[in-house]
C-alpha cells in the first residue's frame, strides 16, 4: 500500500533576508524555522532542506540496512547512521556521506560490507537522490 507524507513551508520575503517555517504535517511533530543564512552559513537554531534530507536519508538507510541484515539471517542489535549532506551555494547539493556503525552478532566483515553497500544502493531515499554522489563508511562494532 502506498503512503504519502506531507510537509508545508510558509516563506515570507525574498531569499536573502526572508525566512520561513516548515511544518511536518503528516506526523504533526513540529514546525521548524528556515532561512538562507541558516542554509548557506551557520544553522543558528534553524533547519535547512539539506538537514531534512539528511534526516530522511539516515532513517531510510538504517531501515534498509537492518532489513537486509535480518533477511541474511543476522539481525542487528543496533544500527546508527549519520548522513552528512553538503550544500554549496550556487551549485546545490554536492555530496552525501553516510556513516553507519552497527552491532551485528554472527556476521562476517565481508557480508557486513556487502549488505551495507547494497542497502546504500537500494534505500528508497538513496534512489531518489541519484543526482548527488553518495559515499558510505561502514563499521562493524564488536
């Protein structure tokens, strides 16, 4: 069954000097401030499209990887994924780095690396973000 999620941004003013809020409508978990300086310079307590993409990508990857691990007969004890999305004004998103650390009893390092890479390539958010290079750093924790 397909699902649709909704977010709404209310922006006031021009790009430079303007600001807005983005609300996570489907979940209702919050409304967050956005502005050009918080996107192109320091966050200063506000979010950005890239941070929201990073949140989506890290969550999606963790889900895809844990599913792949369980499907291989080695369900994880834990999976922690960080996504770093780099934004260059004038160019756009120039790269994404996924860093995953997972505790997976009974898996070989080779199987871990293969499943990690496969999850990167097949996570739905990775597939949606094919316009940017995505790299992966995967660490199997003891």
